[in-house]
């Protein structure tokens, strides 16, 4: 999201030579790419070299303050993790005194709750002192306002995440397939057979419910709840002598090798093997083996294909710092029915009464919700929700309005 903001506001001005006659952007960004981790497994952990990098990046920010006259310090606070919070102490101690105003953009949620429940009195006091009283806090949701209020922000603005439309040809290319698969599943559930034209329009495997999981592969993100839900759903299909089967496609990286081993062991369990389909459906005999397909980390065309070929997104998170996940917005853009948890900010993203919300750590509710949303929704409503609330243009416009309240005449 920071990358999208940077590009949307004209890029890093340090790396963009002035062009004669070109208008100056309304908001000028001078960006320090403060990357501390070499890979996903380094995130949140302590390493001595990170201290050196923090000093290096902080000095770059202070240099921008004097070299370019930048008055506003924009910073994304840490979630409730000790090493990350200690990083924030050092960065704010080094940088904040040199800038006139501080802007905190709360991409993670729950820091205030973590301070109250898990931090020592000293950690709580120093965190509130280092990050307290920013001139502006940008939050992603109403739930997220709790953090900004706890840190006594002078101004607050709610700006949800947004994305450039990853599926601009949705109505032409993707919607007909979604509608065909939706209709085919309904017909199969009724016990009727599909004609060849229906099979072709539905992608030749309408009996297979493709469920997508896109997130870090961790227990808190709901990976193992998703596995249990797929197992429960397939057991129900088998017991009912249904020709339907569910397959989970897992996209993401593992942070913990212990959880990777547990995942691989769980995928070999008998209840996560696809049983024979009791119907003469062309191609159904090819559905064998594991009900789980691990895709690893995906991006670009591979990610678009995964969203396009799926029938449902399963995101059963209870991650401590969850706020407004980009994966949910991507799924909406692809018109993909979503099952997720009533956790933190997530219910705010959906219309009242949305039937894909479940309690955390509830695989049985997950399996029922997956069956429910894929039998009642073909995705158009969520696609419309994306276009109304979560486009990149809307995000950048709202963010620019919030930043403009700091300094109406010059927003560096």
C-alpha cells in the first residue's frame, strides 16, 4: 500500500529529475525505503544488523528534512510485536524531533490492545510517549480508530485500502464463467445432469469447488482452520452421495518450519483425500489425490489466474494485527465470494447481514459458510462493492484530502 501511495503521488521526488514545464505534484514524497528484513522469516525478529540499518535510514530521513525542506514525517507504526515496537522507539527518537509534524498511517491494528494486555508498564509508557500526539493519524477502519485515539492523535482520518482494478474486463471475461459455474453447481446439487454446453461454459469441472487461501501460511491467519473446513465439507458431500467435491488452493509462504511440517502432515491425512465421485460426469474420474494444492508464493499473472479460477476465497484469520487485508479487496475485484471471520475490522468491509462471516477458530462454521455463499452468490455484488469503496483512485483521493489538512499550501 505504501508503494501504491508513492506511485499515486508522483513517486520519490529524490529520484525524479525535474521536467521543464511539468506541473509540480500537489503532494511531494521523499521516500526512504526502510527495509530491515531480507526475507519473510526475518520479519519481526531481532538481528544486530537491523540496528545499523535503522540508524542509516533515520539519517537519510533527517537529510531529506534539511536538503529538501520536508516538514512532515510520515510513518507506519508497528503491530503489537516487541522487536517491531522497539524499532519504532528508535526511529521516532532519531527522526521526530527534526520534523514539524508527524503522520502515522495505521496499516496494522491492535497496538493499543497489545500494550494493555501484553506489554510491561515501561513499554506501554515509552511507546505512548514516542508515538503519542501525532498531528494526523490515518486509520483504515472504524475499529482502527481505537489505536489513533489511544495515542491522542490531534486529527484522524479514515481511509480504507484500495487497489487498481486487477480485472477490468470482469463483465466480459470472468462473469460469464462465474455465472455458468454457479448455475451448474445448483443443477448438480439438485441431482440433474449437465449437458455438454453447460460443462464447457462452466470450465469442465463444475463439480469441483475451488477454494482459495491467500495469506501467510500460519495458524493465526487461519490456514489449519481452512484445512479442517475443507475436510468437513468433503465428508458432508460424500455422506450425502453428492457429486460435489471441494479443493483448497493455498497461496502464501511459511514463516515457521514447524508449521510447514504440520501442514504437510495434515495434507496427507485420509480426510483430506478426494473420494471417488458417484456419478458419470465427464472428467470427474481425474479428481483424485489430495484435496489441497499448495501454490507457494504467487504474484502477477499466476495470482490473477488463481483468483479467476477459484469459486470462493477462504480467509479465516485471527491474526493479532489484522486490519484491512488486501487479499479481501482483490477477491472482491474478481467477484469472488468470500468467507472470513468476524475479527477486528473485517465485518466493516461487507454489507450488513453478509452471510460469509463466521466466528474465529470455527472450521465447522467455515465449511457451512463456504457451501452457503457458493450456492447463493455468483460474485457480482462483491464486485460492485469493490467499485464503490475500494478502488485505487478513491483511496488516493481520500488520502490526499487527509494529508491536505496538515498544510494546505505545501504538503511535503
